[in-house]
């Protein structure tokens, strides 16, 4: 197929497979239901340690565990599928509006699966096959998400989002954000000429044309979330295999140095040496507390749940901003002849809000994890998977 034309392109068309109301509802509901299930399981396992109703709490915990696994499997498959589906439509003129939807929905899939890696960490540590399989699938999803999110810097830049006024308005440079119907294929080919729907050149060069900070932050969140969760599935890997440091040795080494400084402080008769030992002991002790607190916070499930909750909230804001606020307030709605056309985009969005067969099926997939929940809750002893208690740290 010939390359997409970045200077002349059709108006925005509905794409229910990507941004239909049922698809959107499925991804949002799955993400937040998974978060609720993970928090509930964490609380139940914490209460189970001191409760007298251990058998009942174990039953609920097992049911939540199978539900979380079901949500996790569903999200990793749908996340990879929607990215592949979106990328395959690039050469057919996929609009940047729908390309943003692909990135936002894949973001939900990635963070949801990372969330399940967090809460099911103890189980996956004991099952090497499941651990490797989920790490590979999660890695594929993370790489695809990075590939999709990288060109988003053009859409969130000064020129791409709100527009800017050039020095010479008469030179025909386009004033305004990148149109919704602009082909997303062009974002991967910045060397070709970009034009608005009115024919003006879109200046996408320089710092005003690409938001590097936004891209680095987004990619940093994905890389950090994935690598940190994977490393926690292999306790002691970094210290023993990569740094050749036995487990616990850094803390023991620092403690011995603090004891030595304290000994010098109390036994020396030289005033200057005693003051230096006192200062060194205080500095080393402060650094020791900082490192221990950071390590405990890094490995705690409370921090992980909080961090991933914020990532889900951020994804939610981006979805609703791009679906409502962005196109209503900033996108110019003019046809090729320059006539104002307020109905074209609204018609496309209205078509995506129709509950067709595909949208109903997408929403119906939400029922499957709850079937697993009730099956495990009603027949808990049919589950051969051993129960794992959780610890906050």
C-alpha cells in the first residue's frame, strides 16, 4: 500500500473496535475492579493472621485470587491485541484520535497486569513456569506500549496541543493543534510535510513541536513499573548475581562501621578526632535509616498499590480529556473548503456510543472473572493451588 498522505486526509470516521463505548467501559471497569480485588485480598490476608475465622477468610482470599488471575490474563491479551490492531491500521489512515485511544487503553492493560504481578508475587515466586510466562507476556506488552507512546510527544507539545502564533502569519503556517483526523502514520514519519485540514503547514519541529518531557516521563513510568516488579519476583537477584553481594551484607557492613565510629567517639582523647567520629556516625546513621526505609518502602505492597493506583488515575484522566475536553475545546472543525462543520466530529463520536454486537461482547467479558470467583468461593477445595499469606513488607 502507498504511504498515507499527510497533507490531504478524510474527516474523522468512527472506529468502534478501538474507541467504542463497550471497549472503553471494559478497559476502565477491568482496571478498577482489579484494583479493588487486589486491595480486598491484601486486607483479608492481613486480617487472617489474627482472625479466629481463618477458614472463611481463606475461602474469600482464594476466590479473589482466581478473579485477579482471570482479570490479569484478560488484560494482557486484550492489551496486546488492541496495540497490534491499532498498528495494523496505521497504513490505512488511522486517525490520531483513535491512536491516542490505543495508547490509553494499552496503558490500562499494562498497569493492570503489573498490579497483578504485585499482589500475586508470592505465588509466582513458587511457580517458575507461571512466572516466566507472565514476565514474557508483560514484556511484550510493555515494549509495544513504549512504541505507541513515543510519538505522543507530538500531540502533547505546544504546537500539537494548543497551537502557537508564528512570527509571520502570512507564511501559511497552521495555527492550532493537530486535527483529530490527522493520520497517526505521519507521527512516525516526521520528515514528511504535515498540513492541516485547511491546507496550512503544521510546524512540528523543535521543542515546540515535540514534548520530550512528557514522553520521557511516560516511558519512565512504564519502564520503572515493569522492571521493578520483575526484580521483586527474583528476591536477592541484584545483590547476589549482579553485584556479588551476599544478602544482608550491606546493612551489616554499615552497622559495623557505625559501631567503629561510636567506639572512636567514646574512647579517643583527641577532641578533633572525637568530633569527627561523632559527625561521621550521625551522617552514616542518617544514610543508613534512609536506605533501610527506602528498601522497605520499595518492597511494600502498600507502596506498590498506591503507585499503580496513581498510574490508573492518570490514564483515566487522559482518556476523558482526549474523548471530551480535547476535541470540543481545541480541535478546529472545518472542512476542506474552510467552512465550519461542528457536526462531523460529534457524529463520529455518537456512532462510537452505539451499543452494537462488538460493544456488548466487550462488556460481557467482564462477567468471566466473576464466574471464576463464584466457582472458587462455592467449591474452594477443588482448587489445588496452595494458599499464600501476604506480608506488608
